[in-house]
C-alpha cells in the first residue's frame, strides 16, 4: 500500500494587535472611565446640595441664622425639616461636616466641568435642576438677607416709610424685623427689586418668604438655560459652560440657598445678551437697564457689553429708554431717592482682599485711602476693557475680567458674588477668565466655610485686630444694632 505524504499543517500565531486597535481600545476605555467619573461628579454635587439643605432644615443652627431668631419652624424650615434626625448636635462637628461637604462639592464641580462633554448636556441639566430645587426648599443659607429684602419691601406699603430714607428700626413692630440684621442701614437694593418685594408686602409673611425663594430658584434655572443658549449661539459646547455656572457650590449653596437677588440681575444681563445676539438690541439694552435697577453691581459690566454689541447704537437707545424708565420709577416710587450703596461699600470683611492688602501696605486694613484707590483703579480698568472690547468684540473675556476686578476690589465680598463672572468666563474662548473664576471660587470658599473662623482663632490669626480693623468693626456694628 502506497503511503501519501501529507505536509504538516502550519499553525500561525494569533495576529498581533495593531497600534490602531490598541489606540481605539484605550480610547473606549478612557471614554468609559471619563463618563463614570463625570457621573460620580454630578452625583456628588447633588448629594452635597441635598446634605446641606437637610442639615439646615433639621434644627435651628448657624446654617440658617433666621432659625435662631425665633419664629415657627413649620414654615421657616420648610418641607425638608425633620428628615435628618441623626444630624450631629455638636457645633464643631457640624462646622467641619459642612466645610468638608463644600470642599467635596468643589472638587466634584471641577471634575464635572472637565467631563461635561462626555456625560452630556442632559445629565448636567438634571444635576443642576435637582441641586437648585433642593436648595430652594431649604432655609436661608447662611445669612439673613432674605428677610432684609422682605423688611425693606414692607416698610413703605405697610408703614409709610421710604426704605431709601428711613431706617429699618423705624418699622421694628413688623414681624420681619426679628429676622433682620441691618437695623440702621437704609436700603442698598435697587428700585426694581424693591418694588417687587413691595408687591409681596401684603401677603402673609410665610407666603411672601416662599414666593421670594421660589422666584430666586426659578431665576437660577433661567440663568442655567440662558447660559446653554448663549453657548450654542456663540459656537461653544453648552454642557461645560452650563456645568461651570450651574454646579458651582458657592452659587448653589450660598446664592440659591441664600435666595440672593444677584441671581435676578444676572438673569437680566444674560437675557439682554441673548436678545442683542438675536438682533433685538432695543430690548437687550432695556434688559441691561433692568439689571442695574435690580442691583447696582450689574451696571459695571454694561459698558463692556454695549461695546461688544454688533449694532451698538440700537443697544444704547434701548439702554437709554430703560434708564428713563428707571429714573421715573425712582421718582414716582421713592421720591427721587436712590439706594444707599455708598454706606454698604464701606463695610469690610476681615479676610477680604482689600483688607489684607491694607494690612500688607501698613494701613492696618481697608481704610478710606485703600478704598478710594481701588475704586479709581476699577473705573480705569473697566474703561480700558470697554475700549478693548470696542475693537475686538470679545465681550465674554472683557466682561469676565471686569466682574472679577469688581469682586476683588470689594471689601465686603460675599461668596455668591462669583456668579457675577462665571457665565462670561464660561462663554469665553480664552482660558484665563475661567482660571480666575476658579481661583476666586477657591479663595471665597476658603474664607467663608464655617470652619475658617474657629480655625484662625485657634491659630492666633486675627486680621481684624488692628486700629483700622476695630474701626471697621465699630462701623458695621453701628448698622447692625
């Protein structure tokens, strides 16, 4: 029998993955990890907002100072009251718990911005909406401004007192008075906002309080929406822009949680911007006048926005018409008297940058000299930014820097003031405005978290313990008493 030789079969080794396949797999893995990190970051912001809202509503504490002034917790604490009975009763522990929660929210905010493109706009909007709703339902965090607003608004309709000429203590029999702080300061708030609070005056106090909180919450949601619309209009990616503004912990916890009117004037500024970009400059200019009528801080950036408009003269006409309406409002509603921003601008927080600058320069803190020089510098810089914008049309960069300079120059810089520059920084093509917004967020967070005052006291650091610092403290206490 003849055997037929069969050649041995060749067994080839498995193909070696090509660099392209490896790169594709690495990208897929990286995208999955980025998406997971982004989801965790969004969840972290919402969890932090929920925890702080529940802690503030659980029992009277420094988290919501009006709860320490009396009143019925059934309406003051809101619908979240009593949902966290295991909350620590130790004051020191609560300070550190809230501080750590704010620090964690800040880390999650930065991560959420970095991963926003991957997680998508819808996820960012869901997280922002949930956080805003939770903090709208909480008691006021962590000052009494909500009731200062309401008290000034009740002075004229209920007591016949012009809030721009009369002192709040002259209406001490009003039920809002027990919750207020500025008893010897005539109103620094804009006439349009004051007219709105006057419209709430005849409502029951609890109803007026929650209507005001709901108004700020809805305005915050509108600011979120406008940021996304402006980003699309300018060819920017909307998800990172929205995350940069809406998930900032200072905006959420202090701005929305504190129900501050800064959210309302930012709504007017951004609404005016969108109108001008849609070639409705008359309405846009009018909206910018409204922003200044809500809070004077909104007026600083208007020259920059005006300089960046495509049809500047139409925007200027709209602004002028709005200004005329504003003057008529002041004349008819308040006898020609204007908000008392001059007195409020003299208030000094011991850890503010002007106060620290004054100490470094040997003035002992933020005195009249430091204040005057910073005001001149602010005006000159804003004028320079407006001229630069006139030639470049790059209003997001200039507006962000103008607002950042305003925050830096204020001796009484509050944590939620970072909102003034966040939308402009988010819409900028340059990275420097976003960098300064992050730096200011970290700085304001560091000086306003609950653990900072006792920690500085423990370390023996007393920036207000100078002759200038004591004079500033006496001035502030004279307004509070």
